[in-house]
């Protein structure tokens, strides 16, 4: 598999990832920024890819116990390499969600985060690269993916997911029986554009009310400036400096 070597957090992280497959961009960075983890706590990334979300979180919060689950062996191996390369303690298991090792099934975590496949088979032609196809197209329903994630979460812990805005009804339906204090953060590319992404975060066992937060705007201006970066100040603080995204 051909690979690229990419910098995240303004070069603080050096990430190896496939050149022709699923490639981490801004979504896992924004997801990691939203997780309210504290030093000493445990965090599970369900569908962890090459480890970008976990490593961004580990770069922001010291002394975390970071874990991941990744189906594709090539991505799993790259995540192990990336953890060593960036000197961040991340333990990833290479397994299907429905067939985890027995010792892992006994674990529970203070926080669970996930950037799951976005598309169902009938809505998307499969990408040429098999790895990208597996990463982008559901082979487990979104409701089952969320149910699995919540089973691994301690009572009082946070669950955070980034997904397409159109999947919000299904996310809320899957969360409502188990979580309260649900926060919905729309992510818009520009002020003039509708939000195509959302981060949804809930607290397991909470009875708190739901909140629809103001949109997070990624870029300044109405059109892309090809001569320079046009990230908003808030986006720049997260993508370059690893700041948190407060939900």
C-alpha cells in the first residue's frame, strides 16, 4: 500500500496514512477537540483508522489511556506506527465490532468517540480503493454502531460522534434511550452555507435537556481564497494549535 506522511496540529503530529484510501482530514481533528477528557481518564475511538483522532486528543490532554478498534489491518498497523512515532500511548485492537477479543469486551471507558462510515450502500458508488470503500460505506447499521459504542461507555461518560447532518434523526433516536444532556454542534464550511456535518455529544445516564448550539464555521468569507488559508480563527485554533471545541 502506498503511503503519505502528513502533518497535523501544525506539525506537532506526524501521521502515516494511505495515499489511495480513506484519508483523515479535518473531521477526526474536530471530533477529538470536542471530547471533554481529563488527564488519567480512558477514551475509546470506535473505528479508529490510522489513529488521528486519538493522537490529536492525546496531544491535547496528557496521561490519557487511549484505545481504538479498527477493522482494517493496514490501518491498524499504521495506527500502531503513528502512536510510536508521536510518542503517545495508544492501544488499538484489530477486530470487527461484533467479534471483539474477550478481554476487550470486559472494558468500559470514561469517553467514547467515533467517526463512523458516512454512507449506506444504496446511496454511494463504491470508491475504487477497497480500503476507502470499507471506511466510507456502512457494513453495520449506524444504530448498531452507536449501540455498540454506548455499551463500552461508563455511566456518566460522554459519547461523541461526527457525521452527516442528514443522519441526525437516526443519531438522536439511537441515543435518546441511553443519554441525556445531548449537544448538537452544526459544522458549516462558511457562514452562508448550510451545515453538512454535525458533532453530537451525549452523557450516558443523564436526564439533562438537549441543546442545539450555534454553528461552528470552518472558513472565513463566502468563497475560497486560493492565495492563502482562509480558516476561521476558531478552526485555526483547533487544526493548528489543538484547542478544545467546547460543547
